[in-house]
C-alpha cells in the first residue's frame, strides 16, 4: 500500500528529525551567536541582535525579491546588520552610554523598521537559497531530506572554527580579546579601544544580519512578521551558555535547533502526551544548564573582563 | 467590575460632584484633539460629529493583515466594507490579546468615533471586549469565535463564526483521493473546540473516501510559530504523510514546506494556491464579508444587534478554493456532490455512531448533530482514526 519513498520510519523518525532539525533550524543561532561572541569578546554586549536578525530577514528577502538573486539578499542582510552594529558601536562609544540600554533600543528600532519596510514583501515570493544535497548517497527519502544542507550552515561551521583559531592565533584576535579583557592594557599598548569595539560590533551585526537572511531565504523561507519569534534573543543568551567560545557556540546552536524539532517529531510518531513540555524543550534546556552552571561565588569562567555584566 | 473601574469611580465622586466627570474630560480631550491637532495638521479623518447615515467601524487584528491567513481573511471583509457608502473603516494590526486591545478599542471609540468594533481574535473576548462593552454600552462589539451566550454576555456584544468544518470535510475528500500512503496530517495550533472540529471534519472527509485513512495531528502550541510549523511539516513527511492541512494563523509556511518536500497541501483561512500551484489541492476559506455587511447594515439602520451569527457554505460565511491540477475528476465529482448537499442542508458531518480515538462513543447511533447544534461548539475529542491527544 505505502509506496517506497513514503515509507514510515517509525521511532527512528525522532532522532532523525532532531538531527535534521539541528541542521535546518540552527543556522540563525550559529550566526547570531558567533556575531555576539565577537562583540562580547571586545567588551560590549549588543542586545539589539534580535532587531538585527529581523532586519536581516526582511532586507535579505526584499533584495532577493527585487533583484532575483538570493545571494545579493544575503549580502544586503549582512550590510543592514553591519549598519545597525555600527550604530550601536558608535553610540556606545559616547561617554556614559550604557550598551545594554542602547541594545534594547536598537532591538525595538530594528524590528520596527523591518516591519514597516517589510510590509510590501509579505505577499510576494522571492527566490530562495539553494540547498546542497549531501544525502544523495542514501536510498531513504527521509535521510536525503534531513541532509539537505544550506551553504550558509557550512559557512557558519567553518566560521566557528576560524573565529576560534583567530582569537588564539592572530594579531587581530588577540587585540580584540585584549580590548575586551582590559581596556587599560589596550590603551597602554597604543590601541584605540573605541575603534576596536566599533569594528567588532559592526562585524557582529553583519553576521547576525546574515543569520536573519537564512530565516527568510531558506528555512522556513518566507518573510513575515512572526518569523524570528525571539531567536535573536535566545542566541545572545546562548553565548553566555557557550562561555564565549565560538566552537561551543556552534554546538550549542545545534543543540537548540535540534531541541526545537523534538516536540513536533515526538507527536508525529504518536507520542502525544505532554507536547506542551516538549515544545518548550529549548527553553527548559536553557534554564537547566544555566542553573547547573551558575554559582554566586565566582564570575563565569571565560567572561571578558570588560563586559558590563561581569564587571 | 474591575479594580480599576472602582478606583475611577471613587476618585470621580471624591473630587468632583458632577455626575459624569469622566465623560466630560473625554469630551474635552476629544475637542482638543479635533480642534488643535486636527486643524493644525490638517488630518482629514478626524471626525467632528457622528452624522446620520455615517458609521465608523473599527477592526482589530492579532497579526499582520496580509499573512495569507486568518487576519487576511478578516481584512478582505474590512476592505469590502470600505466600499459601502457612509462607512469609514479604521484598522489596527498586531494587537496582542492583552490590555493593549482595550487601549486599541478605547482609542477607536474615543478618537475615531467608532460605534461598531470587530475584535477578530479569539483571546480578545474575555475579559477585554466584555470590559469595554460594559464601559461603552452604545457601541456594538462583534467578536469572531464561538464564545457569546445570551445568558452570560451583554446585548451590545455578539459573536459571528462560520462552519468552516464543512470546507475541511471537502478538503478531506480531496486529501482522501490524493493520499497514497493513507496517512494524512494536520498541523494545529491549540486544542480548542474550533480546531478539534476542523481536525475531525478533515479526517471524516478523508475516511469517506477510504475508511482506513489515519490523520496524524501535531499541536505547535501557538497561533504563529513559523519554524515549528516547518519542523512539524517535515516530521509528518518523514512519517509517510502525503497530504497536510492546518489550523494556524498563517498557513504560508506549511503550504510552502509541504510543496518543497513534494507532498500535497489543503489550504485554510484564505487562498494559498499562489504559493504552491501544483501541490495545492483545495482550501477552506472564510467569507467574512457576509456577517460584516449584516452587522454594518443593522448598525446603520439602528436595528437591534444580531448577537449570534453563524453560517456555513449555504449562508456564504465560508467558501472553498478552486481545485488544483492534482485533484482528479472523481474527487471533484464526489466533493461537489457533498457540497451541493451541504448547500441544501442535506448533509450531516457529525452523526452517530461516532467514536473518539480512545474508543468512547461520542455521538450515539441514531443521533445527528447538525451544524447549528451548539454541542458541536464544545467539541473536546478527536474522532477514531486521528492520531493525537487533546
């Protein structure tokens, strides 16, 4: 009765869905958390990345629709994010400006502007990014579908490695870390603290914008105002959870993406009770890990010394 | 009475002996707004008086009004109202189901002079709309959903709703013909009666083609969860489901994801065929213009408000999308036949013997629950063949 391609996987569907979900849904988390990681390493917190993400999603979709080239959309999303990051960086360089307050302001600004400018793009369909078919070796349709990987995911993974390596081994990486750990030391060495932080925040904004374009241009792959539903904020929290390590950011993002797929996957195989709890899995996971890893007796290991929350 | 209102009354009687100081203050504010702001900025839509033969209608949406879904269906009716002579429509989008909606209603009434309000989201009803209805007894409030009852709620409020389960039954017939795996899927937001009724009607429609069809339901937990809806669609496809439909605010994501995974989809709320021309079978659409126009006509002529408005295909409250190319003739013929019977009140979707998916008899043999039966509006079960739990 059932045709081969549509054969049910049964319970194997759950780990497969979590795995597939980790790949599909994690990319925005990866980009936003890597961007935030870079910004925080320089000693600033940019809470506005939720706004940047939404702005990137809208800008990317809009440009892809207008030009017909989704990659131009990705670039535009990055540049929009870069501008927002630059704004945050410059404003925070003024005396007695609190970076967290500016971030909240930019979050509201970014989402508001995106909703305003994005109105005409809710209805039309823009060309979206192609997928790499890494599952072509498998005869199982579900595995092939789970291994439809977007290039941005691959770039995100490489970027995590690159950032990790860069923070340890390159001059630029060391300067960013020094500015983040001790502004006084950086000044003594002759580096402009403000400039490094502005550039780091702008680069972080660029990444978050690209993350947003993934949402609108690949998965779920359309622009509407409920698209982000707080993913940018979760990604910022994820950086603390990952202890400011780009590699751990990557794995944490995978975990969050996978957890988001757990609720629907369990229901699809007939585990029907407690779905509200399973749907809340990413949030529960955050709480559990935060509670388990926090201690009132010490600051978080790995935190940049200049961050206003740890100072 | 809320605490806030009580406080307001106390303060009023303590400071000013006059009977209606609140109204007086409001009048002043309004006069100032009209005289100062209106003339200074030259705003054309500032009302100066509620003239005879004119009506200002306020429509409030919970989401964006061009979302290919629930809000778009309401906005299409609001757009139709704008064409009626003497009717001005004021709209507000993305109003959460919180105190915000009371503020939105308040400013529509006070500043725009609205005397008929359509708060279109389920959660606006209690306590927000009821509270405002008490405060403004002369304004009519028409809520979308099945919550109004004559013995509990004020006469200047009411509910309108459509028997869209009729269209979901027809969706089910199209799905029943299209499925090869005999597994169909339903992505639902929350387990409330209207949603359960749709799931059941969709399943029964498909089972009228092949009795052994099962329907896998996934609850996402909220009305707009784009990533979760996409995940749910993917999970269903992975389990061999080859036709999906949904009851979420914006079906766009589900329809598009289903098309990308190569399965069929039936639409909901509005017509989504433009999103997936080949994969779209048919769809259950609202036609709110009918109840909207009736409310406006009554309000303009001063006729008493019709508090309880219901209708299905026959009354023009709901309609179906045109069939997609994947629907075979045999399916079209069968669905059109059932639709014809529904138009003549000659078809009952929920009739006994009917069991739920735990084996309990929910409608005994010999009982027919026709569409107008309010028992159906309290539905709290999933019929046999649905895989899922309320």
